[in-house]
């Protein structure tokens, strides 16, 4: 490979630190999608890509595309997301975006013309941090998005999704145009580099792994409705306490996760009337369930519904489920997995593999074109927090392995 991998990896880390300085504060990274700092990071990426000689387009879903034309119109999509959760880390998502800048530099501005066209992409709103709908830009591009599921979404301040997205020139009645626009790109493969966001690789003393699949997800809001009452005078044994029923359900979800070797997370809790001296008459919680096995995920979902119904009936509380989003487990393309394992082994001496618990944009690409991803280890397994980190030397190892993979697929 006529390319200085070591120097390229160092360039990527330097760019990552530049982006972190630009979009972080004392609490962590603040690149939440559909906010000014997110827009600042999008502009930063687009400007860097232009400097490499890439052409820039923003599609109907807000995804940023940086393109270097190859000898063939067949194209490889490489990228991730630059948005993050509130008070997030300096690597989540943006590692897979920033690494594409080094790819564009290699092939742009009079460099070696690639065999295949390269589309470096910064997907819009992977996290779903503001409206709860993950993989927004990627699912619009893949054509799997159901716009009806988005129409009534609001953020924590009551802002409607259609009003917020319109400020960034994304309109719900046109967002699926991104799929038609994607088909014109003639993509034949998709690649993504991301941090693991868990402790598996560090516990195994590994720096990088080929990822062969991603867990499926069932994500819902669950509303419990009871009866408000005075906290001092109403007897405990006859209360219709909506929060208590929700709490019992949350504990049951943990047992369900252990039973099926999956994960269940209650990440949001909203209590009404939220007054110290009033028994809650309403409680809404979120439930995020994940498994790499489609059948087990279905069983987890069914058992969770059964548990909430049982507790609600016992406590004389009403329960209602409403779907936020669902996606089946993803198993990546065998040929690309083979190339990915080869790239990891060439860099580390071992063809380490694993599956991903967190969701990634590449799951949407895998529905329509051959896809694969690679993981960099995460220190202490921490992510979605300011403590998120990967030591530079280990980060550079993963970057070099990924650049090897890109070379195999592009050339």
C-alpha cells in the first residue's frame, strides 16, 4: 500500500481533537443534532472535505455527502455521524466521519484516482437525542423510514420536530426524497468505523475488531395512568400509584434481559403532577430492548408487555404502549466481513470479531447494500459521557486497520 498509514492515523487524531475543542465544554461534547453546535460541526466537516478536493451535497434528510469520483461510477459509502448525545464524548460517531477526511485527502487534489467513486458521508441525527428517533438520516436514505412515526414527535421543551428540522432545510414531506437521491449514487458497499462504546475489547486486551452484526431494537414509551391523591391521608394499600407500577415494571425488565441474554433500559421517566405531596396519577417511561437474536428480541418484547399488564391490573392502573422505533438485528455481508477481518489481522496479528450492542447508521445501509463495520476499543467501556476515551496509540491502530479495509474495497 503506497500510503503512510502511521502519518494518516495521526492526522485523524489531530482532526478529532480540533473538532472536540470546537464543539465541547467542561461537561463534554455538545453536538446534539438540530442545534447550532451540530451545524457548526457539519460546516467544519464540509469545509475540510472541500479543501481535499471533494464536492459537497446536502440531501433531503440533512445528510452531508463529500464525493471523490473514481475510475468507475460504482461507489463505496464511508462514514458515520457527527452528532452526539448531550454531554457526550469526543469520539462517538465523529471518529467514523473524521477518518473519511484522510481518505478524501489521499484520493483528492490530484492524488491517486481511486478505482471506485468514494462517498464520504456525515449522517444526520444518528443518536435521536433530541426527538428519540435514531438513525434518522440513514433510514431516510435507505428508504425504510416511516414518516408517520415522526410527525407527532416533540423534544423536551415541546418543540415540534417538523418546525425544528425546517430550520435546517429538512422537511418531513420531502425527507424520503433522500432515498431517491441515494439510489443515484450507485453505491455497492458501505463501511463504518466507530468506537466500541463497551468494555469487551479492553477486557480482552484488543485494540480493534471486525463487527459482524448489530443487535435489533424494540423501543417504546409506556404510559401508566392511576389516580392522584393526598400523600398524607390516602392509605398505601389502596393507592393507584402510577409511578410505583412503572417502577415494578422496570425491575421486571431487568430480569427479562437476564433471562434472554439481552439488554433492557428505562432511560426516561416522567411523573405527573411531579409534586412532593401528591401520589402520581401518571408516569411515562421509555423502554429500550436489544438482542442480536431476532426471536429472543420478540420474546423480550412480549414478556415486557405481559409484565406491565400484570402489575397494572394488580395496582388498578391503566397501561398503554406506544412504539417509538424498531429495527431487526443486522448481520453484515460475508465477503466484506472477510476483508474486514483480514485488515484487522494485518494490523494486529489477530482477526478479532464481535457484534455491536449499540445501533449504528451502517445498519440502515446493510438493508440495501453489502456493509460492514469496525470497532476501536473504548477505555473502561465508557461512552455517551465526557469520560469517553481511547488512548491515541490504540486509536491509531484502529484507524490504520480501517484505512486498510477502505483500500481493499475501493481499489
